[in-house]
C-alpha cells in the first residue's frame, strides 16, 4: 500500500501512467476512489502520470486526533472565520500535497482539484508557484463568502448531512451517502455507479468525523482572491451551471481572479463530473497543461 510520511502524518496515494506528472486533489469528505475511472483513463491516454491521494482525515490517510467535532463547532465555523476553531487549514492540506510531491521526487506537476480539492490546489499554486506547472480548479471558489455559496435549497440537506451523525449500520450509511450524492449531482447521476463507490468508501474508512473537520477547515481558511491575482501559471476553471452546492459564481470569481485563466462551464453539469462530459473535461485539462510551455500574459 503506497504511503508517504508527510508533515507528521501519513498520506495514502496511488499512481497510474507515464509522462508529465499530474496531481489530482479530491474534495470534501471524498476519497481518491471518487475520481471517475473514465477520466483517469482519458488523462493517462493524454500522456500523463496521474497521482491521486486521500486528503488528511479521509480514506486511508491519517485521521486527526483532536476532539470529536460537535454541532456547535460547525455552527461557529459557519458564523465566521474568526469563530472557527480548526486544527488545520487548507494551507496545511496544500503542504501535504507538496510533501507528497517531495516523497515522489517530483519538482513540479500539473495540478487538478475538485471542490475542496480546487481550494487546496489554489493554495498550493499560491504558496508554491514553482511546483505547479498548470492549475485546473473544478467546481470550486476563491474563499470569498459572497461567491460560490450553496443555493438556498441546499441548506436543509447540508444541515442534515454535515451536522448529524452518519448512520452506524452499513445499509443506512449507504442510503445516506446515495441521498447526499443525488442531491448534488446533475441529470447524469448513475445510482449503481455511485453506490459501488460509496460501498468501497465505507469499507476503506468508517470514520464519520473527518468530513466535519474538513468542513471546519474550509470555513476557517482565509479568502484567496487577492493572492490568486499573483498567479502566472496556465489556469483552467471548470464549473457546472446546475451546481447547487458551490454556485457557478464561485467558478466565475476564480476565473476573474487569476490572470489569463480560461473558464469552461457546462449547462448539464452540477457538483459532479458527468460521464457525458468526461472527454471534453480531459481534453480541456490536457490543453491547459500544454500551455505550460507558453508564457501566460
């Protein structure tokens, strides 16, 4: 089982393919197995060595040993950054990613992040610009609380999934996971495929609290907008117009913040990576990576 000792914790990772390295950073409460196999295949076919990993507090990577987060901790973090009490921030998770690159002897890589993974990837590009050949931020935001907010209709679901204990029985946990994915996905939602991923995720990691600690870390982390304006690597922003978890304004704000960035929005994509768009997404990522040899204005 490939693991890296990074920043005093253990990061589980997997690799495929040969060629230029591409680091894939997954989102909130989501393990490396959530990357669609078709997207991985497409990126390998484009000639990339893809590296995916479980962020801290999820999957087979280390769990933090602070106190079990309570409802009041989530509410405080939602009320404002100053009130949020988190053992770590998104910047620390970016440090984990750099530590993984160090472990693998990789000086720089193309970086692709989804949702919270997009936030981590942005922090990585800001703090370690020479380590990022190109950046792709998917269905994410800049940390500005005014953009990329969940749709009002999502708040009851968020309260239910992030502020209540996950069912302790396996079938209950699977049903809850399916319901959560159904709420954020678009019209291409495949229940059988998602069920298989959820079943594997529960087998890999039964801990119900890592996702809450990650959420508090997001809420405690600073706005990245001003610092994103200093980025000069080729940047692609992808977002779905149907996204209710991170509204499309989050992607638009990201594209506005990064000089020379490109914005790609899909009318039939929500907070997911729909199978009918996988080819276009992979092509766009590869095209953005190819810009790394061309100076960004």
